[in-house]
């Protein structure tokens, strides 16, 4: 018997419309005299925002995840990338994106819209080269910011300025590349949007501490995406506030993501995008993933709260910190983004284990499912150490192998079998068996 | 009370029938392409062996890769759960079960109560499985039993890639061309599989007593390699491939007793 009442999200339709508009805006930017740029979801997108309101990005990871969901096109993209000589074990997002570029086909239809410039940061080895290749292949200008300054806990003035100085240089590059005059007011507004959006997303994730959880992670994947598309966009930040209010309302009324919630899990890294139905399979056990360090911490910016819990980082605006100049805006943008939880474990798997165990405790979880994701070396590096740390803490943990963007490396039947075993060890039986 | 366990493995279907906790029938048949038909035939034979009608069985639990299509089964149990329950029935002191069958290798850490604490299963390659051993024996033109026995004659350590069955097979061919004696190659193959299985087992940790189950435990060469690689004594189950089916039968018994 269902224990909880459930209902669809009211803002789901709006989320879909915003997402569709994002890809359309990028494709049609030139028709309106605007500019297009490409880069990663980690790029400091608030900086190109200073070029004007008619400058539209396309970020590679969510674009490639969308391709992965479109399996026939994904297979053609992957094979096209491989036919150019790229190794099959490179980043699956990168191979899907490059395949789309080589085939000159856009995932939503039409030709691949050539960007006017590439703007990126060096978050991992693949990201460092991904857009360099795009720039060379498409003969467009490219700027990349090196952010290899270590984990946030070790950030000092010199390290911060290493990033901030590059940001200043990037603005000179953007002005020279586009011939436009840079507008600091638009930068400042964009930085405020970035801080607002990423803090509110953390607030939404924090609401999932409630039992029953108002959101399941499969649904969250369709919502967190705005923070990967364009963190500094006002409409997206506004949408997250609307979403936060709706999720709070669900909590107040006891509305659950799944009616039979009896087992709360977390996942890790990007999911296999072409096989999100495995999350629905878990629901047959009354199990749901309430999130992960990935879905919480790739977008959400967090801080320690006075009561010791993890909560949304207080924005500079709420703290009354002035953001009146270009330099102030860039310093805040750098500091804010370098505190991103997902950034930390690029330096130390132990930091990731600590954050994961914190989520297990604070979100009252029963177990952890780790995706040993062959498609992303950046987020998968250290997973075995994480597994060991979680197991040693006495938390049930399972692993499954797969690939977020290459369906040839994901075995759905075996994964379900693995999930069956994990559920059995947690003492759960499928309701329909 | 009569209960039965069916293990629909990728190569063999095994059925065990218990009467009041005593084994009264054990049957094994090649799975073939029509697993459901084979399962029916195996159950018929098991009932004849037990001297009972099939409707006399109070509860049947199915396990194995084909469990979802198991006829008659009242409940399904994963291979990990079945191997753990079967191991506890065979040797109550078991804390680590290593189960290597035709298709998969598994390491299972269990509590004194027989509950699964942690588990690991080999990922997308046959290199840690019984089928791989059969392929290697074929490459050396040896019967499987002969392949195991022969490896005991070797005292050489030849490193071999066991991360990929295809590459490992090509290494065997290279060794043959290099006139390496068959017994040394046989040992190299077993050492490689053992190394892969032990590495997987150490991911969940290996605690005494260790019980080796599954069809690969019939292979004396593999057992010797496992002991060397683990650097500890291990228990090898008699008729080791029946352990998961017994675990399923015992689970049926537990469930029927709880009603």
C-alpha cells in the first residue's frame, strides 16, 4: 500500500520550455544579430554575459548528455569521433559533442550551429583539450582559464589572484574577439545571478532531507541542468526560486517523490543517461535516490551552517558584500565557483568520501550506489577509494560499471541484477514479485 | 516440510530438494537454449529421485542468471544471496564466500547470522570465469579435468593478462609458439584467474573462514592458485556447484518455516 501522497511537479512544463528555448536561442542567435559561444558547464559563463544580452552559450556536457539519451544519434556521433581516430576510452561527452560537430548535425535538428568563440576552464584533462579541438576544427578563437589552484580549503590570496588575473585577461580577449565594448554592469548582474542560482539549488537539495523526499534524483537531473546550461542567466535563477517554493510546498504538505518510499539512497557521478529507467526500476523496491554529491554539488554551492549541517552558501548580496566593480565581481565569481563541492575531489578522493558520508548522515540514507563511470575520468577517479571509505564507515554500498554517454558500455540487465542483489542485502523485496 | 531450490545458471541448471532440512535429491542438467524446458525436466527428475510428486513441494525458490524465467518458483533470490545461504548451511563458520561459476565470479562477505555484509561481482569480461578456463583448456587441446591436474606439475610463475579473455587467449597462443610446456601455461592461466578473483575479493576484504563454491572449485589447479594467491587456507565445498541451489532450497525452507 502506498504510504505517501504524490503528485507531478507543477513547474515541470516550464522547465521543459526553458530548456528547449535555450537550445533554440543558441541555434538562432545569428538571425537576431547575436553571438554564440561554446564551453563547458564549469565555464565562468558570467564573464561572456558582459558582452550583451544577445550572447548565447551552448555547454558541452548537457548537450552531450542529451545526445546520449538520443541513442541512434549518439551511436553515430561516437562512431564518427572514433572514425577520426579518437580513442574509445576518452570522455564520452566529448566524443558525442565532437561527433555532432563532425557530422554537422544539431541534436535538436538542423546543422551544428558553429560557435563564434570558445570560452572554457581547465577543470579536467578532457575539458582542457575539448574546446581547443573545437576551436581548431571550426577555426574560432578560444580562451581557457586555468583553475588548478587546489582545493578550496587551501585557497589563499595568491591562488585566487591566479584565477582572477586570467579572468581580467579573458575580458580583453572577448572584447578583441567580438569587437564589442564590455559592460561591467552586465557582468555584475550575471555574477549575482550565478551566486543566487547556485545557492538556491543547494536550498532545493537540502529540502530533500525530509522524509518522504519531495524529489527523486531522476527528476532532479532534469532540473539541475539549468545550472549546467547557464548559471548566470536571470531566467534560470528566477526559475530555481519558483522551484524552491514549490518543493517547500511539497514538504509542507507531505508530498512524496514516490508513494512507497522506504529506502533512501544516493548515487554518484553522472548516471548512464540513456538508461535513467534503472532509477524507476528501484522504485519497485520502494527505493529512491534522493540525490548525490554530483547532483547536489556540481551546481549547488554549500557551506557549513552554525548547527553543523550543510546548507546553501550565503550569497555575497545577503552578506552585504559590495559588488560594484569589475574586479570585485571577478573576485567573487572566482571564490564562489572554486568552493563548488564537485571541484574539491579532483584533488583528493578523501574530501569526496567525507562529503558523501555527510550526505549519508544528514539526508538519512540507507545505502550508496556508485557508478564506476568509464565515460568520465574526472569524476570517476578515486571511486574505489570512496567505496572503501563508505564501506568502512558501515554504510551499505554497491558499485555498477557503465558509461554516462556511451550505451555500448552499459549492461542494463546486469545492472538491474546488481541492484536486485543490493536491495536483497538491504532486506527489500520488489513489490510486484 | 519439503522445499526446493533451483539454480538456473548460464551453463547448468541445478535442483536441490530438502525434506525437513535434509537433502533428498540433487539434479544437474546442461541449461541448453531452452532453459524453461530443461528446468521442467530437471525438476521432474529431482522429484523422481526424491520419490515425491511435484505438488508435494511446499515452496520453491529460484536463483541464477535465468531465475526470472524459472517455472514453479514462489520466490526469486539473487546469486549472491543464494551462495551466502548455501555456504552457511555447508560451513556455519564461513565469513567469506568466493563463488566462481561459468559466467561470473563473486566475493561475498557474510555476518555470523548469514546475512550479506558486502559483495563484489566481476565486471564486463569473462576473464574471471569458468567459461574462460574452458576456452583456455580447448586452446591447449586438453580436457578440463586434465587441464587442472596438469597445472599442479608446474612450479613456474608466468605473468599473464587476465583483465581481458581475448588478450589472455592470444598470450596462450604466443606461449605455445614459444614452446612453453603445457603444464606451465595451465598454471599461468589459473594464476591469472585467481589473481583477478582475489583482487576482486579484497575489495570487500577477505575474512576467515573462506569457502570456495561454484563449478570452478572442481578445478584443482584453480584451487591451488587461489590458495597461493590468498596466502591462506581455504575450504573447498564438496560438489561446489550445488551450493547456490542448496542456498535457494534453504531459503525456501526459511520462508516456509516463517509462515
